[in-house]
């Protein structure tokens, strides 16, 4: 067997780390996946190789997140290695060592938002975002698409790229009205500078292969074609699987493999997925084979043939309509809108709950409406574990106005004692400082 | 007294070692068409002035099975494979009689679907019709549950030999298990005929010592044991040199071994003095196997590598066009280049001069310059390969945070150089690497010495599942019930005990039963939010090394 696309698998199961011993995010999570991949001889296939992760530096984290009180208080080594795994996956592809890569690492990251006070949805650090920012700082890549196929809405990734028109975020997930974290409705389309580069497809419970592939065909692929990304990343959560214990979908390993083939992502990153015996070994095998361009048609779960996973007609009808609505809203985003004049701040008030660490956060997020760049970002945040802190981000390729405004905000903040901690992300000068 | 014999590609070497060191050694030309012939010659020569009955142990490293597989002189094997879903098992097809039998076992060892009896009967009938006498039987995840392999095996009562997948290795890797079981059956008859002949020869010579066979992992197995696992005898040559180097030198740190021969250079690595082992197993004839082996790499640079000039670029190897001109060959080689540079004065140096001057005339580059460039080229290749191998070892995947942060990093600063041209290249290599280079005495027969002093090695995987109250040691055919409160410590104790019993049963001396635990993991298995049991894996070995009695007699 020879892979059509060479594939680098960055496999790091963290066999000595758990949130706690009975938690779904525990040592055992990738054990059977490793057994399956080893038994199938996947790493012997010509063109599929295993790689060791890197470890992310504090700069890598601070380039992406505002961490309060600081990076070391909100991360452990496992988070830095997991994020380092995605960085490794990225460099393998960007340096053309392989055609594609798959970061099969844990813990996951897509619920980690721009500001981090602790863990939410099993995530501390957004490993895809850390990777994307690493890529944009080190390689001449402009437009990146992240397609999130985890069953839970990737509210963290959405939050980080809400104002970024160069990163398209598309999430297919179980409707937020029926599952954590509750967000991801179709009207969530991005901030004033980046309208239409956040797309949500909230699928109804019991969606099967048919529904997922329909959403791919009718929404994901057309929007990708329109956006023309330089790089496609798949947040490859596996909890849409019919056997997942904490969700209600009917997706199969074969369906995941087919989706992977259709999406044709450059880099995939494991996210959630907690049916560690019944789903992960087969889904990961399917994704790996599909990414490598190999035949996956014989991959299925032990109980697959006994299951009736045909999608109900009602659901199919609903998804059809949903796809039309999402596309309609996406098209509407292209029309010019003048809600706010450039040079003014658009302000959002957010309340965020960290379920894993039981933290409550209050945020006031201000983005400069800007036609030249992504706009300077200011976040005032306080939580049950931190007094008022401030994050200021001068975006990549910031215009002079936003750059100046960023430092004005910083000077004002540092001259008073309103904030316990202030973090500056200055992407123009690659400066990431905590004051 | 210990007798070691290594059949190599060109030469067959034999040595006898006692407490005073090497007391006899011989080198004869390998007779590929009939290995018994050169083995007998070597044995006779080395035993000429020795009383054969004083020999305590005979260790043999042969290319018999390797050659049979490479040259496709194997017996037809009926291969019965039950794969179930996953990668299409037809990709793993091997041999002319490959049969897929439906049936499925999952990663936990649960039997998902029964074997398809009618397919099995049909396959058996076909084999009987074609008079197939040896079989390989392999199922996916048989190291988690061997029931399908056992079932098929008992359906073949008339077979001369059945190679059963899980008995060959405890590792997971279905395609490798298929190839390994196939090769094992394919060379079984040939190997057994050969081993009887060897025993007879030794008896005729008056040597009554037990005979052991060298394996690719640098350890031996008693010949009677090897009769059912002949595949373990493949590719033992490089390992013989590695063990020989260990016997001749006091290696305690990270180091590199270079075995430079006429056509090739074998590279091996030591971590804290122990030879590095390949993760899964050795590759043979383009197929990966589960045959455990030392981590070695062979590159096409040796003393007889032919020098080639194209335009202004001078290269050497991987081709060999006969011996050096100094030895009467007709093409200038690395040895000739060394002669021209005055590094060595080997045999007829004027012939070397002639050879390189001819190249000078043809290409307009000074002979001296060509010689220099050829050596630089060869050294660069060796240097780059060594560095790439170190890099590869250091970037091996690890699966725990502890290993990631605290894991061993290989940083060798010493090279042990053996093989024919070793001495002549020592200075150049030392310069190129900037490392310490050591050329041990007897380095030209290090391979046979390695064979002579290698200890018996075994490695086992223990797999325990306390939810199902099962413990398996696949390659020792252990499959027993355990209590649900069984722990990792129990598993480590059991692994050690099973290993001890096995070593005793195959007659390994008490002092050689040094068992090392390589890996010991215990995972809590959780279903819903309740712990349902433990999933325990222990990997242990007797690591490759030198027989106790031979430990210090040969060291520098």
C-alpha cells in the first residue's frame, strides 16, 4: 500500500494525564485508537509516518490568547504538548515534509476562547488557534479555513476568529438548543469587520451520514470555494458518532471518512469524541486512511451492520431547509452594511461560564471598526478567579491607526491601577507582553 | 570454551573463545549453493587443534533462511487469514495460497463474529488438493484473543507444520503478523533439514555441546526451540557484529558502531551501553515482520566501493566492481584512494596509483584530488547517515508527558569501528566526526565473536483485562483467568515468573536470567462514569548481551 497523499500523524495520547480519573478526558481515551492503528499496521504504510509533537512556548500561547493571571497558571505541560502537537502538524505541511497532517493529540481545545481564566468544555488552550497563529507568524499564508466537525459548537474558536475576516470558521454541530455549549445558531456570523466568515450549521439530533454529507455538499464546500483559503484545517471532533455517550447524533466511521475525503483538509486536529472503544478506533482509522487518499471502504464499527442508521425523512427535510437558510444568510453578509462608522468601537458584553473549572467570567469586548485591518481589540475581563484584567490586541498587518490606538490603550491602562494584569498582543512587532 | 560461527555474504567466520580470549579463528569463503559445506569447513578448521568435547556451547548465525526468502526458495504455504473490517486484508496477501475467512475480533479481544466455517472448509479442501503441507494461520487482534487462530489450527490435523500468528510475537500488527507467520512456515522444512545436518556434523566432529541460533536482536535461542520458529533466524548478521563489539569493548555510554566491510557499512547505536532495538521488527524482502531485531542500517559504502568521476564530481559506491586495484581488481576503490593519499600502504600501492592516474588522464582532475574527494564523499555519506539515525532515534514518538519531558536523548561521542578496512579509516572518521574512535582488537572477526558470546534472549508482552478476568502472554501461549482485583504489580510479578519458567524450560543458565521490564502500563477502564476494570500491559525481556562467563575476557 502506498499513500496517495503523504501523511504525518502527530500522535500524542498523554497516557499519564487526565482531568480526573473518571473524566471522559482521561488516560484511556486514545488507548484503543493506538491499538487499532498499530494492529492495522497504519504506520507501516508507505507515505504515512508518525511524528513526535513539539512543545508550545509561552509566546506561542500569548500570541493567541489573553491568559490571566498568566500562561503557567492556566496550563499544564499536557496543554503545551497538545498545542505543540498542532504546531508540529503545521510545520510538517508548511515545510513540505508531508502533504497532509493529522494531530491526534489530547487534551482538545475548541472551547477555549480568546481570554483564558481556566478550563471550559475540557479545554484550556485553543490548539487550532495556536497553530493558526503560529502559521501566520512564520509562513506567508493569508487565508485559512477551519471546519469544525465536532458535535459541540466550537464556541472558543468562533470567539477567537469572530473579528478576523482572513479566517473562515465553519462549524457543523448538534443544535445548541439540545447540547453544550448552547451557542452556534445560524445568525452568529462574525463581528462588524468580519461578517460572513463565521458560519454555523446547527444540525438536529439523530442526524446520520446523509445529513452530514448533505451539509458538506450544500454549505461547507460552496462557501469554501467562495472563500478560496490557502489552507484548510479540520477540527476533527468525533463525538457525532452514533455510539458517543454524551451526544445524540448518528454519524458513522465510514461517514467521517467520506466527509474527510470531501473536505480534503491540509491539517486535521482531533477535538472531542468520547466513545473511546466503540467509535474512536474506527473513526480515527477512517480519517487517517481518507487523508492519505487510501481505500477506507472496509472500515466500520463492530456493530455497524446491526444498526439501522437511516435518517428519518423529517430530519432530511429539516436539514435541507437549514442549509438553504445558512446559505441565504451567508449571501446577505456580502451586501455592504453601515452599522457603525470606521474609527468607532463596536462593543459586546459577554458572560462566560467555565464548566470544567466552575469559573464565571464577565467581559466587555471592544473592536475598532476598521476598513484597513482587522481592527484593534480590547477586552476587559473579570472572573471569579481574577480581578479586572485587560487584553489589547494589535492585529496582524494592523493599520497605523489601529497600531497607535493599541499603544494609547496600553499607556492609559498602565498609567492607572484599574487593571490587575494587562496583556498586550502586538502582532505587528511580534511582541507578547504581560504587565 | 565457546564456539561462534557466522555465515556472512562473502566469508564464513568461526572463533573459539575461552577464558584466555580468542584461541582459534578461521575465515573461509561462503558457499551459497550449499551452506553446510562452508560451515563444515569452518568448523573443521577452527576445531583442528581443539578438543571438541571441551566446547560448552555452539552459537550459529546463518543466512540460510534469509537467502531462502530473498531468493524465493520457499515452500508453498496455505495462509488462512481472518481480518474483519479495517484496511482491506487483501492488501496483505502473501504467497500463492492466501485465503480470507470471515470473522472478527475487536481491540479488546471480543469475538464480534464467528469464523465462517464453510469458507474455511473450502480453503482447506483446496490446500489438500494442491498437497500443501505447511500453513500460516493469522487473525486480527489474535494477541488479544487467539480463539480464531486456535480454531483454524485444530482444523488442520494433517499439516506437517502450522505457524500460528500469536505464538510468534505479542505485538499488535496484523500485516506484520501475516508476513512473519508466512515466512516461518515457508522456511520451516528447509530449516529443519539444515539444523539436523548441522547437529550431525558437530556430532561427527565430536562436539556434543548444545547448539544455539543467533537472532536479529543479538540474542540466541536453543536450536530445538528454533525448530518451530525458524523465522527468528533471519538477518542475524549485523546483530552478530554488534554483540561482538560489546564483547570486545567496554561500552557503557551512548555510542555508535560502524562495521565497515568491502561493499557496505552497517551502523548500530548504543544507549548507555545497551544496543538499540527496532521498535516493531525487521524488514525482509520488502515485507515488515514482527521478528525483533537490533536497530541497524546498512549503507553502500565500503573499502571496495568503486570510485566514479562524472564531470567534476567524484563519488564512491554504492556499486562494488570487484576488489581494490591494490588487491588485483580492475577499478579504483576507496582502499586505492587511501593508498594514493598515503594514509595506508596496503598491498600493491603502485597499482592504486595507476588506477587513479588513469582517472586523472580521463577527467583532467589530479589523482590526489580525486582520492581526496572520494574519501570526503564516503565520509560525508557515513556522517550524514549516522546523524540521520541519531535524529530518528531522538524523534521517536513517545506517549507520556513524563517521557516527553524526561525521556532519554541519545548523544553519542564515541564510535566503535570494526570490519576489514576499520583500521585504515579510523583517523579519517575521527576527524570527520570529531569524536573518539576505537578500533578493538580481533575486529575482523567481531561477528563470529559476537555469535560465540551472545546470551539467550526472549521478550514477552503480557496483557491483562480485569473486567474480563483474562491474562494473556501470546508468545508463551498463556491464557488464564485472573481475579478482578488484579493489579499492575501482580502483572509485573507474573510477567517475571512466566519469563523465568520459560527460560528454565529451555535450559537457560540461572545467571543469564536477567529480566528487564521495558514497559508497564495500567489504564483504568471507565464506562459511563464508572470504573469497570483495568487494562494492563507489561513488556519485558532478557536484553541482548554477553554471556556472563565471557563478559570480561575479551575487553580492551
